[in-house]
C-alpha cells in the first residue's frame, strides 16, 4: 500500500537543519513560492534542482527524498 505523508513528517525541522540551510521545509520552499501540492507541481524542476544543489547536502531532489524517507523509517521504528 501507499501512504501520503505531510511535508513536515518527511522533512522534520531536525532533518532540514542537519541537511539544508533552512530551519524548516516551509522556509526552504518559501522563496520558490511553494505553499501546497499544486504550487509544488507547478514549480519548474530545474529551479528546484538548482536550489537543492546550492542549499542542501544533496545532489538532487530524489536523493533528498530518499534520505528523508530512510530517516523517517528509522524514526518510526525508534532507531533514530
């Protein structure tokens, strides 16, 4: 099955502080004009990738998502 997670579940403030120049996912997206799924979907991928590469520890949005999902799984299992 699948489960839809909130941005804050996948990217808690602790993750953002450890891996980005932003204190929260909302702060990270604020200058891109992303406030919800619709605005995220409308965001040009190239603009997102450039921000990821310049303001995070990651080379791509996919890599950031994969790390966030792995850390979320560890948090949910009590290992992190």
